[in-house]
């Protein structure tokens, strides 16, 4: 069980929720506080408000924290110009039973294995982050914008990976991709002006009434997809 009790900061205000099901989507406009909340949940930003399996991630370190939760940022940051993809993944392989070759093949990026991380395209780097999450395999994985920089085919493949119940244990996905959120069907937590404006099922969130409430006329449901209305 993951829960947050009355967390407030300069950006977020009185954030309280319990993760009802195994997976969650966090939505909200730019600057709403989504990434800040992710860092609070993972203990990167210390607080006394978060508990995962009755443990506060801010109070535990090393193996105990890495086994419990993993935050995957929206952008790959590598400070070693010579580190290869394989070397990066060896560092991140912790609790998964899968091997590096298997995961790279799963994401269709086996050809990058011996590439330097610094030489990856933005899309390849995004998939490398997802690969590292799978190999880490913490109890809870927070994925911050996991499909940004990806072309449609790679988004579709990533969607199937996120949908697969055998890959990663419990997933919290931050995204601006409303159709991805809709198709995954996880519960939705929507943040507006630093506060929780909605926390219920995907089906309820994507009702015509709530789409109008949260997005005005900018999105609509079309052929069982959520599309931007231009």
C-alpha cells in the first residue's frame, strides 16, 4: 500500500490519497506539481507524509529504498561520456529476473547495446530509461513522461509493455498523453493548481462531463480514442 497524508509545499497543497489499485496515472497541466509529487512519493524530496508498505521512503536508504520504489525521470542524464548502454543497464539491474539482452529486445533497441549513452537519439534514450526501470523492478515504479520523444510505433510498443501485468510490479505513470492514459485504464489522479481535483477510475475521468470540465473544448472522444480537438 502506498499512501500520502496531508502533504503541502510551495507547489502542492494538502495532498492526501491511497493507491487503491496497483497502477495509477497522474495527470495535470504544466506546472501543476506532478513531478514534484513523484519526487515526494519516492523520497527524493524528503517528507513525513508518504508511506509505502508502512515505511517512509525518506527514512530508508540503500537496498531498502531501491527495492521499494524507483523514480524514472523524463530525460536521461549521463555524466560519463564513455558509458555504454550495456554498462548503464548493468548498474540498474537489481531485482528483475530478466537479462539485459531480453529487455533490449523487448523494446526493439538491441542494436544500441554497445552504443555510448551520449550518442543515443532522444527516443532511444527514452526507451533506455524504460529498460532500466524493468531491470530495476522495484515494488513501485514511477515513470515520468515515459513516451515523450517517441514516434507512434514506439509509443504503441511502450503501451503494451506498460499494460503487461508481468512487467513491473506497480506502476505510477505521469503523462500528458491522454490517449495513453485512457487506453491503459489505470485510476486517474488529476492535479490542478497544486491540489487533487480528481481521484477515481479512468472510466469516470474520461466521461464527456469531466473532459469538458478539465479540458474545455480542447479534447474529445472519437472512435474510442482521446484526441486533441484542433
